[in-house]
């Protein structure tokens, strides 16, 4: 599967995920644990890669991230 880059990054939501995670006072490990409880197997280093834009984020991951972080998918995508 080919992963495309957008402005040199593999996602556009990483900075917003970082912002919301910090606002909710969650560590990367906390966020990974909450994702795992909801069925998304992900490790702390993958959260780090998402936040810096070097890991692709699937649509189903984005929906669960928005729920955990108490924001909308549109906000994570920079549309709000």
C-alpha cells in the first residue's frame, strides 16, 4: 500500500492530537492504553510518530482518538 505525503507529512492531525492530549493531561502512554482498551492496538512510539506526522492515521483511529480526546474529527483535521 502506498502512503502519500501531504506537505511532507503522513497526516494533518498530529499537531492537533498533541494539543488535545496535553490539554487533557494525558501522556502518550495513557493515550495508547485508552486506544488499546477500545480495540486499536497501538504503542506509545506510534503516538509519538502520529504527533510528529511520520505515521499515517486511519479513519477508524481518528474517530476513536476524537472520542478519547473529547474533540470532533473536524477539529482534529483543522476544519474548525
